[in-house]
C-alpha cells in the first residue's frame, strides 16, 4: 500500500483548522495580494500604486478588503462582480465606498 502525503483523517483535521482560522486566512490572503501588487508595480514601473488604475474582479470578503487597501494606497479602481449588490457595499476599514 502506497503512502499518501495526507491521510484522510489528516485532511479532515486540516479542513477543520482552516474553518476555524478562516478570518485569519482571509486576512493573510488579502495582505499577500496587496503586497504582491505593490511589489509588482515597483518592479515593473518603479512606482507605488498611487494614481494607478486597477481592475478588481470579485468583491467578496477578500476582494472588498483588497479594494480598501488599494484605495487607501491611492489607486483608482474599476470593480466588477456577478453580484451587483456587492458593488454598493462600503469598503471595510476605509472611508471609501465601491
């Protein structure tokens, strides 16, 4: 019998841990996305995100938080989402709205 990298019980436990740490995981994803975008802008164009036009597709829990960081960094956003009501919600932690 071959050994798998994760046993079924390990996988269940991992899923439970992710469920319990969902907000922490989302926060880590948001920070990673924002920092990656900032690093890419500096690498490609030698500047930060201020004044840049950035398109964001999907403004669910992660997308809306990324949008808040982008607008606070001075970026200009074009957002889209299949859920049009999501486009009217305020950006968390920011004085801006979508």
